[in-house]
């Protein structure tokens, strides 16, 4: 039997973190796109507001989660920021693609 030496690098709450950030990213992207449709000149303000909302929500999530659960804090923070940066990259990619598509029309 092969022993997995790196199993302790992923927190058991990985999917909770993933779905929280995915939902938050979906909410932010949807909000920014709705504002872009309604008020095209307010796009950058909406994007910055959604980003601030996302960062503050994530910080509150981390603080509450670490206060209420007994986990390895360093592994949890590492996993959290790994997923956070992937979701942020996805968010920026989608928004840039949407803007590029609008410019080409």
C-alpha cells in the first residue's frame, strides 16, 4: 500500500472554502456585470466595490472559521489563499474577456 505523504497539506474543510469563494466570486462578477449593463460609466467603481466586498468577506470568514474550528492554521491559510488567488484570477479573466468582447463589437 502506498502512503500519501502530502495528505496533511490539504485541510479537511477544503471544499467548504472552495464553495464559499466560488459563490462569493459568482456574486461579485454577476454584480459587476449587472452594473455594467445598467450604468456603463460606473464599471470601475462597481469592480472596486465588489473587490473590497470580496476581500472583507474573506477576512471575516477566515477569522470566524479559525476562531470556531480546531485546524492547523498554517495549512488552512495556505489552502485558503491558494483558492482565493485562483478565484481572483478567474474573476479577472472573465471580466477582461467580457470587456474585450464588448470592445470588438
